[in-house]
C-alpha cells in the first residue's frame, strides 16, 4: 500500500470500492491491527486499534463471517466475545434479536448457512454498541429481505452519529447505502468524494415543440445543446429546473424533460479502468 490516505467521518456510511487485488481487505486488516503497514500509521479516533485495552468497545467489525469456531453455539460465541471485552452479557441476546437469530441462539455455528453466518458476524460487530463499525461484503449470502435489512441497519447506525465503513462489490447497494465513497486501485487512492458529487447530473434530455428556439435560448445562456437522431435535445450546462423555467417563461411547450445520470457502476468503471489487476480478454478489448 503506497500513498493511501483517507478519512471516514462519523454520521455517514463511507463506501470502500476497488477492483480485486486493489488492497481493500488489506486496508481493513491494517485498521484492525491484523496486518502491519510497511510505512505510515493507521488510527481509529487518533489511536492505533491495538492501543486500546478493550478494542471491541471502539470498533465493531465483520471481515470474515466464517472465522468462528464451528462447535460453539451462536450465543456462546457472542458470550465469549462479551467476556473478553467486559461487555454485559445482556447484550448477547439483544444483538441476536436485532439480527434475527434469537431462535437459532443455541444452534451450532458449524451448521449455519452463509446468510446466518453473516448475521452472526453482524451481531458480533454490534455487540459493544461501538462508535465505529466496519463491514466487508456484509450482504454476502443474504436473501433480498436480508439485503434490504442490512441497508436499513447501516443507514440507521450512521443516523445515530456512528462511523460506518463498508466494502462491497454490489454497486446498486452501494449507491443506495453510502453517503461518501473511497475508491482505490493498485494500493493507491483514486477518489474520495460524496456520492452525490460523483453521480451529479450528467445531462438533460429534452423534447420540445420548438426545439430550434429552445436550443438558441439555451446556447445564449452558456449551455451546450446537441440534437439526437430521434430529435431530442441533449443539454449540458443547465439543470432540468433551469430548462423548465426558461421554457415556461418563453411559452415553449415541453414534451419531455428528464435528467440523465451516469450510474455508479459506470462511474466506477471509468475511474478504475487503468487500476484493475485482473481483467478478462473481452473486458480489456
């Protein structure tokens, strides 16, 4: 990892994106003191994670849902974590209910499905009610109801003023969940931005009864107007609201006025085009 520096502020969901091999998991492991950086430092609220006497009270994390002793029950697994960090035992049943595993509390973790293991990992992250939460691909193995649940949970946690740091390859979910994005490639920072800024309005599609007149008026105001093969105008440099106001004041009838936005997947592919370590021959052509 070289030249990678970013922050994840409280009260928001920060999405962490990058191609396979970019260094996302390594970065998250370094935050938790599981890997050591060759240079530089990683701090949580100004201190290294390993410097905290009871680190689970500071950071709750789910990196690998399968990293659990399979012979334990879900309740015993959480009780062990609670005991190791001085967390009240009452929190164990609270988080099991919160993640929907109350009825499976006595079951052996070794018999859990991938989705159930993910929920248990989320329960472990929430156990101490920490101010900072980190999740690596938390929706893996979850059904559609589970995906919607984790999305709502993450937004709720951020709404409580917590820092939520989320890594995922599901662009549709990231677009619905994250406030901010950190994008890396080949161990370097590519972008750190608000998701609204990254997905700002690209252009406006307009169909008008008097396209030539509207085109002239928009061009006079500094907008760029192009005519599509279907006769629709492609306008950049003016918002849909501005175009609508202009047409209304000049008495021009609009048949269509639709803002067009680039998807997160498209913007991500554009930003990481030269940073992918592994790419198929078809994708590279």
